[in-house]
C-alpha cells in the first residue's frame, strides 16, 4: 500500500482495517478486516474479512497514532506518554475484558461476583461446586451471572434452579428483571407458569419437587444441563454416607447423577456446615467425584464480607463493630426446665442412625426453649399433639393452649377447641409438605414417643415460667439496648416465629408503637 492508502476506514457503520489496496484495471478496491467482535457493542455478525470493496464506499478515519499527535503542539513527551497510556488502557479494557465489566446490565456486577463467575467458568474442575459466600454477598446473582454466560454461549441449555418455596418468586424476579433470563416458576398453586418438560430455565420449589410423584416428573423431564440448589443446607442425610437420606437429598443426588456429560451442579448456602460434620460431608459428596471426598478440594468457595473489595480495592462493606454479648440470667427455675426438656429425649439417644436423629430432635427442642419461654412451651404443646395425640380433654394441654394465646396468628380470645384444631391442621400440613427438608421439628425416629408424665410436668413448669420474670428478662435487656441507641434504626433477628411475635408484643407495650415485622412468608 502506498502512503495515500488509509489504514483505518468506516464501512457499513463500523470500523475496518485495510489489509491491502488493489488496482483492478484502474479501479481501486480494498480488502478489509473487521475488529474482534468483543470490541463492538453491535450484535450483528459481520464477516471477519471482506475483499474487493470499492474504495468510494469507505470513509477514512483517523488512526490512533494520528490522534495521539493531535494534542497540543507544545505537549511534552511526558504528557504524550500519559495520554498514550490512557488510550491503551481504554483499548485493553474493551478488548480484554474477561469479567465483562463493561457490559450494560440492570444488575450492577460487584467485583467479588465477577471474579467468582470467571473463576468458575475457567476452572475445568468446577463443574460441581458449593458456593458458601456469607449471607448478603449475592449468591443468587452469582448463580444468575453464571447461567447468563452459559446460556449466551449455548441458548439451548436447560437449567433447573431448586429453592425453598418462599424464595422461588424472588429468584424468578431477579433473573427476569435484572438478568433478562426467561425464567419460569414451578410451584404449588395458580402462580405456576412453567412447563417442566420443555421450558429452558425453571425456578422450582423443592417443597413441591419432593411431594408425591413430582420427583419422578422432575427427573424424567431431564437431562438437565445446569442444576442449582439454593439453601442446600436443608439437604441432609443422617447416616455416614449410607444412613437415612431425606427426600430432597435423594432427589438432588439423583438429578446430579443424571446431568448431561458437560452438566454443572451448583450448591449454595450461607451456612453449609451448621455444626454438623456429617451433614456437611454429605454436601461435599454431592460435589465430589464418585463419592470420594478428597476430590471436593477446591470446589467450595467461601468469602466473608470483611474480605470482599470493590473495583478500586476498597472494602465493600463497612467494618463491623462487634460488641460483647449481653448476658441475661433467666433464673434457676428456667434452667431446670431447660435441662428437663433435654432429659425428655435422652432415653432414646444411642449410636444408631435413629439415635442421631433423636439427638438432632433434642437440639431442635432446646433451640426453641432457649429462644423464649413461649416458643419452648409452644414446641412442647405441639409435641403432645403430634406424638401423644392429646386433645383438649387433657388438662395440661388445655392450660398450655390457654396461656399461649394469641398464638400463631390467632386472637387473644380464640376458643381452645378452635386453636387446637388449627394447630392440628398446621402440624399435618407441615409433616406432609416440609418434613423432607431435614430440619423440621419431627426429626425423632418414627416410633419414639415422649414420657407422658414428664411432658405433663414440663407443660406445667412452662406455664408457671410465663408468669415469672424469666419470660421477659431478655426483652428487658433488649429495651436497654434500644434506649441507648439514641434513635438509630434497629433490626432484631429472632427464630422461631413465636419469639418474633412475643418480642413485637413486648415492644409495643413498652414503647406504644408496633414494630415492623418481616417473616418468611411475607414479601
């Protein structure tokens, strides 16, 4: 090419480089080359090289070198160098952006999310993994970004995202509104819009998936290319690899085994361990090769808020000010009641798989009793209905139901028979639909029943404690913290929902204003 031939031209609305100029019987034509497609924001597909383009159809444009020389005439070499580097950095960001930070998205990608997506997609050993980022770091969007990248490259991929029923609509909203993913939901009730056998991206309730013949339908609708399990800590297996896996664990394991050859399994949980080494190992088995735990090495991704940074390397979250705990003594009577609740289960604990299940049930009972007297008494009341089939004809049960009102959404004057029937129906529905999650209150072995006399005594002790300072001692301490907060906004986390209601009622009486309540079944 001679000096009059341009190096860079505009052709059909995009920039092209001139490979060569040809004099074809007096007519000058150019062979043009397109830039890498990652340099262009256009979705149109153009040939990499186009030959014999009439020179009159192109428009010469300035080259980067000529632009650099177009600065101030008296610009120093230092200024020219800085401007050159700035342009080179800009070109590099566009041409080499593996984390795709420059793409316009409705959801702002954070640095720790972009790095995770790139790490997973580039890691040949990460087709099965556990994302255990701390709560609040955006695991749902991390999974969504991975799915988005995979489906962009292969639009025919089929994705199944299993989540607890209460999370399905939120996940679908995030996918649809923030990631432009055509996600359909598969839940119980009329809000379902998914066709399980044919839709590409389905957000499914794991509660529904394990109920009845739904599990078989889910498996037969595969094979799936990507399987995501949200809040995977609910997948439990009592035995050391061969004990009593619950329905959700069996379903996920079956789906994982039937993934397509290039399929991916993504487990997600902010609390994957939960103090149980056996249950954690069972999660690792799902992401391991051929049930060999050592192959799960490197497949667990865990970051905390203290360690993540923004794009400029600054802490993304403010440093947490962790105060010493406020210790509250509830008295000798409460301690004796708490210990006797544990004793109720000790007779059935042994080294068998059933013994481990009973030990877990004991932990559940003590967790409720430790949360509040009301929660502990409510647990014992439902235990009497569930395991001993007590009715309002039992005096201890009737007395407990009377002092628990208002209970679980009922009124303060709800008749005892109506409250009993409501609880009985709730217990039946809970066992039918949610026991598969593995952390329900019915984790005792099937034939275990509590000692009736011991349970009667515990109910009577709990009723007495409700009339003692032990019932409100923790909330009095909470009030002291609120009074010292000088008008700051306060979020108080409590579990189970019985305790949430008790605290709300106490604070309303104390401050004359009902606190806002957020529980799992509310938006």
